[in-house]
C-alpha cells in the first residue's frame, strides 16, 4: 500500500452543490487512476444511495468492492460516527493507495476534513491530501454575479445554494469550474475572480464534463490542517485592513456624537485584490451600535453586487455578539455569545485576564462592529453612508429598541431569504 511520508493513506475530499458534477468526476477519477488503487466513500443524503450505484457501475466495481456508502444522512454532521467506522473498516479490510470521499451536495467540507485530522483512530490511519470543490459554473455565476436569484436549493429545504457554495469554496485547495463549455471566456474569468475573492489560496481549474487530470487532485498534497477555516477571503481582507491601518484609529476614540469624527474609522480598510472584474473588499469597523430595525433594513437592501459579507455586529439593546453571514441573496444572524463587557465584573475580569490580546475600549469594552464586504462594482461610499445611517443616535442609546436579531446564545435568525 502506497502512503505519504507520514505513513497515512492520502484522502481527497470532494464537495460541491447538487448537480455540480461530483459523481461524474469520481467516475472519471476511477477510470483514469492508472496504477493507483482508489477506495471511494459516497454519501448523497438519500434513502437509497444512487450515487454509490452510479460510481460502482461507472467503474465496473461492486458496491462492496472498494466503494463504501453512507445513506440517509450527511457525513459532515449526524453520520460522523458512521463515517469514522467506514473509513477505519476500509483501511483494515482493503489495500488501496488513496481514499476519495464524495460528500453530499449539502455538506460542508471542513468538518469532514477535521475528522481526518483530529486525534482519533481515523487520523492515525489517514492524511488529508486535498479539499476539492466542484462548481456548476453557470449556477455559481447566477448565484453571485448576476441579478437573478439561484433556483437550485439544498435538499434540506432551508439551505440556500449561495450559503453552501461560499462555505465549500472558502476552505478549498482546488476549485473545479465545471461545465465550462456552457460559459464564455469572460464568464470563466469572472468565476475565477469570484473564487479568488472567497478563497485567495485556491487553485481554479476550468473543466468540461468533470474531466481533469487525476494527478491534479490525487497526491497534490495541498491540504494544510492548520489552515482549515483559517483564512478565507473575508478573514484575509480583515487581517489586511488591520495590517495596513492598525487598530489605533478604530479603538481609542470615544464616539459620543453621531456625526463629526465618528466617521474617522469608517474609511480605513479598503482592500484591492488583483482584479479583472472589479472584485474588491472593504472593512467597516465602528464602536457605536446599530439600530436593530435600521440595520436589518440595510441588510435586506444589500445590493446583488455584494458577493459575501461576514463579521460581527454590535446591536443596540442586545448583549450578544451577533455574527452576520451573507452569501449572495441569503443573510443570517447568529448570537455567538455575550460581549465580555456585558458580564458581571468578576467574570469580565477573568475573561480579560485570560485574553491579554483582547482589544478593549475604556467605555465600550470589547463591543464593536467589524464587518467585511466583498463584491463586484459596488458603491462603497453609498454602503458606508447607509451603514452610518443605521447606527443609533445619541437619543436612541437610552431607548428600548426592538428588532429581528437573536438575543439568546446559539439562536439564529434569517434576515433575508432568496
């Protein structure tokens, strides 16, 4: 059995939306693997695992001959135990050079990768080689670059395509722009730029009918376990803005008035990646809370030109750090936990002593808004002005303000649906 230098069996994890071409790609890999012996694990969220049958037929394999299947569940969540059992059994019972895991169309790749990298019996046997996302390129452009709303949805019924595409791309080592034959050269360049905005480190490959050189995906050695979910495009933009401008201008000014120098920190943090289609980002940081109603209206009216918005918002009359996650037409808000400044003094001091690098404002503590916006040809000045208008006034600071944002830890609210 061939293994990598660490002694583990290399693993390639395939993800992508429903219909993107993952199973076609898998059959292509099986038929062009050459001297490699591949083992395959397929999961399609169905009562009957049709994908596994297709893979077996396409590769002239029986279902129990090198193809393991997990049905009626998602391998990134409720079937983690089954996945662990399956891959351990494969390693024990069969001799193969490389494992390929095809996750379902509504699976996030990062949790699957972590199963192979955390201290466990799986990690002792395997080493993740590459995370690959297959995109239906026309649908991807429709979700993020066009004016329309994507129609294809995850089979769980409440997961917009744009949400999942972003999460799959953001942790990828390689993104395959499938169905390239249905796109113009300009559209392929645009899709490449959008991928680069979401995950600057990802390699993009344009393909037709899921045909790609297997050497690009098997044994590529592109996965770095220390960087899973570490630096997608929005985090890169956030760190770049911090490096360029520091935090002094954004954290050490009391902002008692709604006008004047309260705009001082807003215009820092514009980030220009290499652009072909104007894909840029900017960071908005403020130490004044949003009015919940006006901020919700701002999010609801976010233009289609914004591909991705991500970060933490300070909402007035709410002790929770509210995480904002926008992907195309979908916007969700999640209460991550209380601001440290809102805790009783003993707890507050304990948290601060354990986090010496925590940025702390004399008046506001750790409360702040920090949002990244990534998009194409948007009007940054108009967006910043709208964000300013969504902040509370001095008079509103003392008011009880209602809005749609969650105020219990772990709760999530859909602010805008496709």
